[in-house]
C-alpha cells in the first residue's frame, strides 16, 4: 500500500514510530479540513520532513484517479 510506504519512509527519516507518524498525518489532515486523502496529506508531511517522495507522486496520482 502506498500510504504504508510513505509512513515507513517518514519514520525512517525522522526516527519517529509508525504510530507517531500516523498520528501526525491524521492531525495535519484534520487541520486541512479533511478534504485531502490520507495519501496526499502523507506526501505533504513527508515533504515537510525532508523525505524524498518524487518516485511516489505518480503512484498516489494513479490512486486518486481510481477514486474519481
């Protein structure tokens, strides 16, 4: 799953636990009004943490189009 891959990268880069990362992403999602998917918010958070995400952008984009 794409979200799990993003979460693992964030945890690895930041030294936070998986649970901490998920909690931070959920908080950010709420702060943004819950209008973005979890994966999109996870990408935003990953970028803020300095995680390389360019290879994941296409995967997330494809998933978004599947939903639409």
